[in-house]
């Protein structure tokens, strides 16, 4: 899978549990890449997104679900989630289909 893959509203996204071990640390999650031993930490919002990605979910539904948790402008939320998903994809943290 290309790490520069485009993520659209219809993309189906799921966390890549085959490469990452995750552990909650308060409201944050710390993950270890099992291929290279690198650690990645995400804040509480990133943790909420990671938890929503336990099952495949379309990007537009992910935005809706996160929008229910946080009071933020929908367009800003779409941009922030897309940026976060792109960073996750770059680190092989997610699997994107469609």
C-alpha cells in the first residue's frame, strides 16, 4: 500500500493492529511499532480516533463520530482528521481500502 495514498470520504479505514501494540496511559495511547520498535504517542483526541478505528469505518462516518464527541466546526474537523489520518498512514498505523 502506498504511503501517499489518497484518503477520501468514502475510504474504509482500520487501525493496523498487526504492526502496533497499544497501551492506554491515562487519556492518551502509547503504541509500539513491532517491526522497528519505534514508539508513537497520541493525545486524547487521537486516542478517541484510534479507538473508533478498531473496526473498519468510512472516513465520513469517522468525522461524524468524532464530531459527536467534540464541539468543533465540521470543515475544520474534516481537515484535522484528514491530516491525522495521513500521518497515521505514513507510519503504517492504519490500513486504507477504497
